[in-house]
C-alpha cells in the first residue's frame, strides 16, 4: 500500500472505483483513493476493480510485475487478440468491508485470484446449488442492503441454518458451501460454474484473471457463441489453425443444438440475400400503394366530372320545360278567353274578365 501511494507514475492515475446509477464508470485518482481507504467509514466502501491497467505508462508499469501462475497458463481467448476479447484481468485495491456479492463468472470462464496484501473472506457454492439458494432468496428481509458485508454477516448464516434445518431435502438436497480466509501470497482458484462471494476483511491489494482452457472449453464455447457472436466466429477461425480438435468440438456442439453461427460466410450471404429480398418487397409494396392512390384519385376525378355533367344537363332540361310550360299557359289563356266570349252569344262586345277569374280558371 505504501509503495502504491508513493509511486510517481501511479499516484495521479485514474482507476475505476465503481459505477453510478446509470451504469457508467466512476473513477478516482489513486492518491485520493488511498486517503479514502484509510479514513472511510462506509458500510460498503468504494473498491478499485480496474481492468484497463495496461493502457498507459502507469498501467504498463503494473503489467511488468504481472505474471500468470503456471497452473493457469492456458488461455484460449488470447487467440482473438487483446482488442477483441472481453475484459479478463483486474487490478484490485479494497478497503476493509468492501467486496463482491454472490455471482458467477461470465461466459463460463474459470478464474484465479492472487492476494498481495491483507486478508479476504470467501464462500463458494458448487454448481449443483441453485442460484436462489446461493443468493439467499426468501431469506432477505425488507430494507436489507445488498452488500458483501451484509451478506457475510447476516444472509450466509441464515442460508446455512436453513440448509441444516432442511435435513438435505427439497432445494437444499446436496447443499454444500466452502468458506475460507485467503492470506497475502496465496492464490485461489474458482472453478467455472461456481457461485462465490468475497469480503475484504482488511485493506487488500490483489490481482485476478478469468480464463478459458481446454478443461472448460465446452461451456465457454456455448456461452460465447451467443454472448459474443462476432468474437466467437473469429475465435473459431483461429481454433481451426491452432487447435483443430477444439474447432471440431465447437462445430459438434453447434450441430447438437442446431445452432447457426451468425457471422459464418454462408450465413452472412443468406442474411444479405434475405435483406435484399425484404428491401425489394418493401419497395414494390410502396410503389403498389402509390399506384393504388393514383388510380383512386383518377377515378374520383372522373366520377366528379360525370356527376357535374349530369347536373348541368338536368338543369338545362328543367329550364326548357319551364319555358315550354310558360308558353303553353299563355296559349291556353288566350283560347279560354275566346271560348268565353263565344259562349256569351258571340257578342261583338267583349266582357272584361278579371285577372283573378283567369287565375281561378287556370
């Protein structure tokens, strides 16, 4: 701890110490973190858990002192290169009471953890223990914190008491957990598929790395092909060259589960053809829709013109009928008037007929 604090290349380097509510990294200069480490009284302190310690001068200085233990020298992910592979090694500085809650390592990887300073408390659950048992579901009380120190102090004892009371029946059948304390200079191996949690009993400094070997290749392959699709194809190509038997095994696993690699050339060609067909169909549908609109508009225009023409013809005919009726009415009035004069004896003298009489006769 003293060497870290006094190192001129590391004192002002930013290290990741956590995440905010939006999942974005929170970083702090090492010199400020070391002061926080000594003075904090937090229930769940900040914790340097940094995977990017090889990207600058200070980080590379750490990397010069970094060496993978001989037990774990096989790392199949190195075939895809540093840029493409997921985060896999971390530099750790943790105040007492900090730690990690129960989790399982990603992509089916195994891990090793070497402690350089301090003490860590561990608990591991073998794969046959269900997730909800390892996490203590149903045993967590309202408003209890989801923190490592709380898990070790309260949740884990409840899990063990419940397991003992069950007599090895139900969900606790074949229950097992392994607890131990790791001291400075010791390395812990975490097998793939094992749930585990860690609590820093004192201030600690350590390093850890996840890896894939031939021992856990099957589980890592099945998780990587879905979780890191592009990387999985690149990895398969490299396995063809460097580990042909593993490449063959990967294809056997794909065949057994009818899994299709997204980035294999044949699949890429099929997807491109399908995408082209989809675009063509979409374009044709759009053109057909436009044509239907055009025809509907044209038909509406013709109907409007036809209706206008019919109305004009009806109005014209109506005017003619009215005009004819007016002429006929005048002729009828004249004939009626003459007839009345004759009925009155043919007198040469005309009798005046009032307009009202004419109207009434009409």
